[in-house]
C-alpha cells in the first residue's frame, strides 16, 4: 500500500506548504509542486499503470480524491490570501473622513437675483410672461400714461433722477432740474409698453432695476429692483388680485403667513391698496422686527385705473385688470433680516458667497 | 395730519379707546404714523389754594406760602396738612386758587420737581405759570384759577387737558383729510355715525366798520392762476394771546401759538383745510380811499422777502398777491410777505381766503424749495366752493377772540364757479369689479356719510346718481366711488380668487432661458454674481484707458447724488474693478465676479439711449486658497479664457475664435495678453489682463483678468441643440506627435495645419504639452506635443493603415509649419 501512503503524505505535505504560503506566488509554487507536469500528484497519476489491475479502481479513486482536495485547498488558500491582501490595502488606505474633501467652488447668484428669479418662477407658474423695458424712460411712460398728474410730487427732482435730454427741441420748459427723460422710478412704465403692443388677455410681470435719488443708507439704495405685475382680462376682480397676491405671498414667505390689505393711493390703480404679510418672527404678536405691529409691508397694488386703459386704447367696460409692485430688496431684507442694504452693492465676496 | 381725539370727538361720536379708531383708520385706508398721549408727560400737578402768604425773610420778592393741596399732603394720621412752597410770583393773594407741582412731579420737557431750599427756607413744591405747564407762553405769574375751582385734584384732568393725537399720513388724493372737518366726515363714514359740528358764525357785521367792498377791491389778472379770491376786512383787532382752547387746538394740530390773529387763521385752516392769510391792512397802499389787491403772475426779476425772512427770486410761473399791481405782498398760496405782516401794531386786517391753481403752487414750492402748511394744501387742491364760508368762520373768530369789528360783506372774485361732479354709479359694476356681494343700500348710505348727495334707483340693480362734495376732487368717475365703497366695506372681507386666464399661456421666452443659462454657466465655472451701480463716474473710461469709440455720448444725470455717479455707465468693467478694489481693501484676495447688466450709449438727437446688455467678469488672486489636498495657481489669462470658452460651449455657439487684440484698439488691456472673442465671424467681446496702468487708477495692485461680451449675439448664436454625433463603437489608435516650431506659430495655426493634413482617418487632435528649452528645443522655438487619434467609422484600423496615414500627416505638417518632429 505504498502508493496510498505516498498520496496521504502528499496531501499532508501540501497542507503544510499551503499554511506557509504568504502570497499568490508562493501559492503558485505549491500548485506546480503538486499538480504541475512534474508535480508529485501528476507523477503518481502517471504511475497508475504500474498498479495491479485489481487495485487500480481504489488507487485511482484515492488519487483523484487527493488531487481534488489539494486543488480545493489551494483555491481556498487563494481566496484567503486575496482577502488578507485586500484587508492590508484597506488598512493602509484608511482615511480620516473628517478631513475636508476636495471641493469644487462654483459661484453664487446675487441674493436679489435669486429672489427675482423665484418671483419670476412663481408667476410663470401662474401663466405670466416676463417683460422688459428701458431704464432710461420718458416722463410719458413713467408718469403721464400712468395717470400721474403733471404736478404730482413724485415727479419732482427730489424723487426722480432726470437726465439730460439729447433731443430737447420743441419741448416745453420744465421745472428747474427736470426734463422729459429720466431714470425710471418704477417698472410700472413697462405696463404701458406692453398694453400698447399686446391685446388682452395680458398676464405679465416686469422685474427690473429702478432708480430714485435716495442717499444710500441701511434702508435705502438709489438703485434697486422692482417687480411690476399686470393682469388685463375680461371679468378680473379685486378678489382675483387678492387671490393672486395671497398665493404669491405664501409661496415666497411660507404657507403659514397671513396677508392684510390696507386701502391706499396710487395714481395708476383704483381701488389701490398696500399689502402686509404677518411677521414671521412673532406671527402677528408684535416684536422688534415688525416694530410692534405684527405686520410687514411688502407691496403696493390695485385695480388698473380706467384712465391708464384710456392711454393705451383698451376698453375699460370690456376689460378690467390689476397691477402690483414688489420691492425685491425689501423681500431680501425681510427674509434675511439684512442690517444694511448697501452690502448688496459692494461686490464683497464674503457677503455674496453666503447665499 | 395731526388729529386731536378730543377735538374730533366734539364733531363725531368716537369709540372710548383711541386704538379702536386707529384700527378703523388702517382698515379704511388712512395710514397712522403715531399715536401720542398729550399731557401724559405731565404728572403730579394739582389744583391748590394759598392759605398763607408771608414775605420771605431773606428775599425782597419771594414769599413763603402754605398751600392747601387736599389729600396730596397728609400728616402721620392721614389728615390733610398744608404744604410749604416758596414762590417768587407777584400776581397772587392769600385765598387765590392756583396750580402746584408736588415733589416728584414731571413738567413738560422732563423737568422734575424736587424738595429744595430757597435762600434757607424749605420748599416742597412749585406753583406753576401756564408756560411752565406748556399751555401757552404766559410767564407773567402763576396761574390763578377761578374761585369755584376744586382744590387738590389733578389739574390736567380737571381742565380736560389730556388728549390723544393721532398722526395720520394723508395720501395726495385726499386733501379733504388735511382738515378736522374732513376728518370728521371720513370718520363718520367709517363708523357710520353722524357729524355734529357747530361752526362759529359772525355775531354782528358792524356798520361803523364800513363795507369791505368800500375798503378793498380785488382783481384777478389770470383766473387760471387763481380761480377765486375773497377778501374781508376786520377792524380794530386787539392783538394778544389766544384764548386757551384756541391755543390748545392749534398746538395739538402742530403749530405754536403766536397771537390771536395768526392763531385764528391757523385754527381755521386746520378746521377746514382752507389756508388763510391775514394782511395788515395799514401796510397796503391806499388809492382813491381803497386798497387794491391784484393777483397776477410774477414778473421776471421780481422778488419778495417772505415771512421767514428769505428773499425769494420769482419767475413768471409763480403767482403773487400785489399791492395795487405793483409790489408783491405775498407769494400766492405759499407764504406771506414780510412787508404786510401782522405785528403788535396791527389794527385792521385784510383776510384772504382764496383758491390758487395747484400746479403753479406745486412748481413754485419745488422751485423755491419752500414748503408750508398752505402750499401742502394748495398743491393738493382746496375747496374753491367754500372759500367764502371759511372766510366767515374766521371773521367770527376774529370777532370772538380778537375783539374785532367785522366789516359788512366781502369782496368775492369768482369768475367761473366750480360745479360739483355728478356721477352715475352702477351697483352691479361695483360688485363685478370688487368680486364682493356689497349691498346697494350700503353703497348709498356710506356715500351719503362721505358728503355725497345720492339719488338711488328703484331696485338693487338700478344705477344711482351721486353728486360729490366740493372738497372731494378725487371723486369724478364711477371708479372713484367704487374705491370709496370698497374701502369702507372692507378690502379684507373680499374673498380671494384666482383669474381663469382663458386663452393665455405664459413662461420664460427662449432668450430669457438663455440668459439664465449664461449666468448659471458662469457660476458653475466659479464666478459669483454681483450687482454694481448703473451710475458711472464721468472719468471712468479715461481712467480705464477705454476709448469712447462706439459707446455714443454719456447719459448725464441732471442732479446726481454725488459727482462720481454723474452719468450712466458705458462699460461694466469700472464698476467691477471697484468691487475688486473693495475686496482687496478688505483683505479678500481671491475675487471672481461676474455681472450681467446694461450699459447706456446716448446719441445726439435721441432722447433715449441704446441700452445693450453686457456680461462681464473679473478674476484676481486664485480660485481658492491652497487646501491640504489641493493647490491653486494664480488666475491668469487662460483662466479667464477658459471661463469664456466654457460659456460659449454651454451655449453651443460654434465657430468660436480668439484673435490677438490690437493694443492700439484695446489700450486698457495688457499687450500680448488680450484677445478678441469671435463666433461665426462676429465680434462678441474680449478677454485679457487689465492693463496695470488701469489697475493703478482703480487702486488695485494685483493682476486682474477680465472679459466682457455683448449679450445680444450670445443669445442669437446660442443653440438649444446640436445634431447627434455617432458614438464610436470601433477602437481608435492614439499616436503622440511632438512638433518643434517657431515661437511665432500660434496654436491655432499649428492645430489647423495638422487637421487639414490628417485626412478622413484623423478623429481628434489634442494639445497636451507646450515646452520651451533653449538647449533642447532651440532659441525662439517651442515644442508642442499633440495626441492624435485615428479611427475609421466602418472597420478596425490595421497598424499599416495608421502608419501610412500618420506618416503622410507628419510630412505635410512639417512642410506647412516649417517645424520638425522632436525625437
């Protein structure tokens, strides 16, 4: 039974060698020694011819078993070694996950434009278009066609930046410091342009830069941003104005905010009102933020005055409409409790990158 | 408009708590600026009686008094005892009733009364003059109260001096509310209460005093300046302090009492909203036994010294009241003249109650920078129809408060009487516009409360005819009445709805979406958006070194807030450089900003400028400070160019070229680091390093790279889609090629030559290295290493095919570039 002893010895020898194998290379050496062309098992297999025929089936079976065992042991050891190698790699590559990552630093959008886009998106969702107009406007579009009488105080050079008229011929004399051309004090003039060019139904907003001669301070800028809105259609009611602005207010300030409509006066709307939103800090109780009133003024609005329709040839008996104006910096200041609006204009990276 | 609660209460029933009225004001559209308690600052002042008056032992004019102050001074058992007060007044006797401020009392201006010693004698309070109590200017002695006055009660309460003043902001369309009578009417409509105002009337027109018409005549030169002028004469006025009730009301309304004549004119103005002016009749010249008032336009070169002592130069747009057409004696509707002012010696008064055209007053006030209580009311329009009534009220008060004799009648120049507006109101129209079920009867009732005459139709749906009161110039059309009805009914109660918007669609336009994409791409490329002033310093372009060519003429602001914001910008870069400087000055080194905004190019003969939109960026420092695992280089030309390339690629703009910018045309850029940006042959803008000289002018020491592009061609050339390109399925073969060429050869030239030499199989050409070394490459030469990829769409290339194609390419490129292959 020498052959069976040999086979068992081979099996034992291989097991020993596998224990000592520390790498895939060691493992390969073991495989070659046992199963290679000149390997111990292969050699025994070749000797099978010399085994007496009656023993051959037993010996053959034993040899096959040993070969299969050796193969399995090598495979098993291989898996184990691979796992160990991976574990060593993992441990070598272990990272301090609290170290900062490799970051990209995309730029940020200016706070005012973020809010402006938000407002655009809200009204686009309600089916409005977004319109545009000139910053350097004529008194006709900024005042006259908006029903502001010739001598309305808002026309004074104290409240309006007038610019040199480069085509002054044939025009009437003006109050000192005024002319027929100005930096628009409101985006409302775009209403008039749009009504001249389009027929109702009109559902539009006009976001844009406006100018007023206010010396810059914490609460004023001589250049700021307004979003004007206009709807002209058949059967538009004051209730529609309220429903629209209630929707807007909740979208921009939050679902839990209430609105308050206070009658007011604007030359180009009638009835007119100012809209307050309930204070987000005290929820209407009254606090420092809302100066104790519980309310924050956010916009002015009203039903389009029939005189304005008159200027653009829209029949006020057939159509009615509403208009509103929102101060974007005001919304920004309310939302972030900004201490000083001037920060919006310096380009300070430390400010801009916060938003 | 300061509204005294007590005064208002005398005309209309009010809620107990002024805050309830404030809420109603806000609900119906009168903004409340503040609510002020009058008298609240005075405490501890009581009525008293002088029990004993003894000369002060150490003074020849003071007295030591024992004052009865009731239970305000008690002994240990709680029994009232007299209070010792040292008093310097001379106008009282033992037994007189007066007013004493106790120790701990507060007087107007925060004056505190303390226990003190006057020349060695203890004083436990102070007897007060009416000036010390802030009642009027009388400081001639302590207040002597009537004999039947109670002793030891709170003085303010006893005299009814406590009041609440509600300061209301009146919108420009409601001059009627710049008067207490107007306010009473407004409140009556608000609360649905009656007005019960009693107005003073003249007791007796004195025949002795003569007829006004015999003493004065009035000529209105131009009725468009002055629709109505009434003059009335009152004689023998006794100038003196006003009675206390008058002084108090004038003070509550916000004026200081001056003398009875002036106070009456002010009081009546606050009561009715009609400004009055009192002339000293004696100071007007007499001709044919009469004074001649002429209202006319001022003449060029004329001037007047107004009551405030200022000499005012007049223009023909202003109206003046003149003495017989010659000397201006008042600037109509704005302020009186010093030459006809009421003073201590005034005996006879000519009272003006007139109406002036609001536009002239508004312009006059603006041009002279002179605002007065009168001009505020005139520029919003007064009630022309009531000038005469108001004059009568004032005359009655001159009679009652100044001892005047009222001359018979008045002179009333009123060429074209004003007619009240008659308006048809359709109740259904009101309901349709408001979207609210307002009852017709509510409309009629509240409009009547507002002073309208209302003739209702038969049914709920029939139109009503409304005649507006003459002081409501804002009520001329149906819509004006709709507003009145709605605000009184309650805007808050209208049910919110959304418009149906049939046959309408909205959303952003293609251009608007592209503009958003421009900004989003620049942000993802690392730039932050900023916003700078559209104003510019007139020296900006010069400072930058940017020629004015192509930028029109500046749009000049007539009255800029500051000189360095005197015009509208014609370029974006100066504002952005100011932001760079701001950051650097505040220790922020890494600056990457972009702005999308307008510039303004004016043109001679055109009122309005062109306003093209530009998109510009500035970059300085590094993208970020070095991190533990990431290092950053200083931003240079290629970073700025990279941003522009990224932008154009995102917009899918094709055939983009960068061309060397001629230093003569781009003097604000560093020569050799400046390029023009073109696409499809069209100039889009430029990219480059800002010239160090320009940076110095903006106070910046570090290099800044920048770009500026016109938005219009970007929007036009941008594409929302490009045709689909087959994704290669067969492998390509990559071969590197290092070419040594002259420095003068640009990348563009070399890469173009490679491409044109490549034939069909050349799939891509990528530059991966540029190398200069005098020894290895040679002086004036550079090595450019390209990775070339060969691929065929229909079969896998054999190595022979690739070799053949590459060799052919190399031969051609060497020939066309004059370079050689680096081994």
